C-alpha cells in the first residue's frame, strides 16, 4: 500500500507510524466513525488483518475505549459474517451530555481515561482547545505527582467532575 492509499477499512499506511498500537487502532476507528457521520461497522477479523494486529487487540480497544462511558454504543454479531457496530451517542443539548458524563464517570480515572473524556468534551464543542489543554495539564500524572497510587486516580475523578460542574454552569459551552 502506498503512502496515503486507503485500504478496505479506509485506513492508510501512515497509521503504522503511531507510537502505541492501541492508540493506532483507536485513531483508525475514530476516523471511520467520523467518515460515516458518527457510525461505523467493521468486520473484526478483516479489520485486524488490515491493521496487522490480532483480532483480540481490536476487541480490547473497543471494550476499553468505545463503551457507553466514552459516549458510544457498541453492538456485535458473532459468526462468519459477524460485525462490530460502533455508534457515537447523539445528545440533544450540551447539558444532557454533561449530565451523562457526570453519571457515567468512574470514581477512578487514569490520565488516559480523562484524556478520552476531555477529547469527547472538545468533540461536542463544550470546551475550546485551550480549555482542554488546561484540563489535561491540571489532571495529568505530573500535576498529581504528590498523590500516590489509587488515591491519585480518585482525586483526578473528583477534580474532573468539578470541572464538569463548572462547564455546566457556563450554559451553552465555555465560550
């Protein structure tokens, strides 16, 4: 496949230059969802072959990065003609989306988890790029370095939920 050429799943060779295998798979799926207006359907084995990964790695990424807590509905059908369908949950207004995040955000958030949630806020136009950067910085492992172990992840979750309350108090986005 030449640089920029699209494969069966619409994924070009440039994906293989990304640092993390799971990030690469996640980015490819997100691009498919974007290309199809919030929806994608993939054949796990064919997608895994194209990505040059094991099918179990596709399953892992979908189960850890595309659940309801990340704003997606995942359906699957097993068998030879099976598929995995991933749909971004549409929200009618911003406060509904923020309330959904408040209800579904775990009491334990890793830095990776919170970055996915912040990306989601950006995608819904609830925070600007600058606000998202500030949130990522404040919620990073480096900022919370004086808090160790599980307590760090619990503190991150509490801080993030308070940030959500602040964003909700702004009304229609933070702008």
